C-alpha cells in the first residue's frame, strides 16, 4: 500500500481508504447501500488492515449513528492501528439546533461521535457540507477549540465550493486557528467538475483531496454497459444518480474504454477507474466501500500498479466534458495561467 501526505500536514494516509456507509443499514436510504453487521464489519476491517489501509471513513448521519457504532465496536482493541475520519453538519434530529456548523451543534456532534466510536479522539473531523447561515468565524473557532482540547487531530471539509474553502483558509490564517488540511470531494471519470476550480485551489493551498464516490454509485463498477441494465437491487438504478446528469452515451463511451483497458491490462473495470483517480493531482486517498469481502478485495487491487500515460490519455479523452465559464476562457491564457495537468485539461 502506498502512503501519501495529507495536504500540507505531516499525516500520512493510505492511498485507498475504507468507507463505512454500508455499516448498519438504518433507514431506507442507507439500507440500499448495505446493512453490514458488526461481525462482518470486523472481518472487512481485518482485510483492510492486512492490505495496509490505515484510514477509515464514516459520518454521524450514516444510518443515524449506526455506522459509527458498528465501526467503534469493530475496531475494539486496535484503535491505535488506524486513523478514524468522521463527519458532521447534516441534520441528526428534529430540533432547530440539530443541524449545521454552529458551535452548539459541532461540539455536541463531536462528543456524540466520540461516544459512538468508543474513542477519545478523532483523527480527521470533517464538515460534511457548508453551512451558509453560521459565521465562518464561529465554525472555525469551534473546530480550533476541538483540536486544542485533544478531541480532534486534524480538520477537513467536504462538498465546499472554491470560495467557501478559500474564505475559510483565509480566516483561519488571519486568526491563527487550525486550518483545513483536506477536502473530501466527489470526483470520478463521470464527475470531473472538481478539476475546474477545486483542484487548482488544492494545489495552491496544499489541500489533500479525499475522493468520495469514485465509482459514481457503481456506474464504473462494470455493472453497466451498452444494452445492459443495472442488476436488480443494485444501487445503480440510474446512470449519473449522483452529481450532474451524465448523458448515457457519454457513460457508455467511458465504459467502452474501461472495458478495452481491462482486457489489455488484466485488471477489472473498477480497478482501472480507481487507478485513474490515484494518478490525479492533489488526490491523497480514494474512499472505497464494499458490501462483502469479494468487492473489497477487488477494490484493493487498484493499488501497486499504474496505468500507462497512453492509457490515461484514452480515459481522459473519453471522459472529457465541456468546460463552463470562466474556466474555458482562463484556459486560453496558459502562458500566464498554467493548468494543473495540461495533458488532460487542454482544449
């Protein structure tokens, strides 16, 4: 397993991390993701640790805390062998203050997560989304308090826009508060909007990217091909169900290239899609999930090898999407506005 620096911090994280949204299966939404019990969760964690995975990701809203509870029980006796990442911000109860990134909610959410995870500290505490109604100063000072108290080691954010993240970094620097070291972002071959603004920002500000939904809810798992509907009961009920709607024809074009490369390399479609992400700038870790051991072992096979430059170029061209303003205009001025990766952002 490869270990990568998390942004500008001194923390090393495994190139693949394990997402535990399938743990618990509480409610209709998360039941569709999976309902892994504690025994099965413990076995999946065994496999991850044996493969060198050191980062495990969850969130308070996953099955209303059940994912955290299962994860906490499954890592009993081996907490020091791994890094825990959990998230807060989204609604956990009906009360007016049971949502958002206010001081009230974040402190309570953090303490609840610590209790469910059965740990004294959280390695990476992530804001699940941007709260536009709470002053950024209030949020960041609260996160700094959690770090200073020893309850949190590092802080991160998720699903922020460029200005959300840049404003937060500026305020943290102004006051000398703890700074975000990572951004958990939606990114895949069928969701490349991250490259427009968040990737250049991450490069400039040394923000590590932790990728969520790298297989686009199973669209890139090999389950979907031309004239091949998603399997019954699969999460892949609609192409592009997460993120911007991707035309079916575009998805099939990408999958055609993945299939060709799978035959060429002997790797699976999902392994190739994950390996493509692992070679993108700013990517520190890619979160993989699994309902069972077979899925997990296949995903773990995405490391310790690399696609060739030629193979990457084929995937880049197949997955290229029209660039929105002002990015298409900025990319015409590369003389003074260099692109993060000219080989795949040109045009």
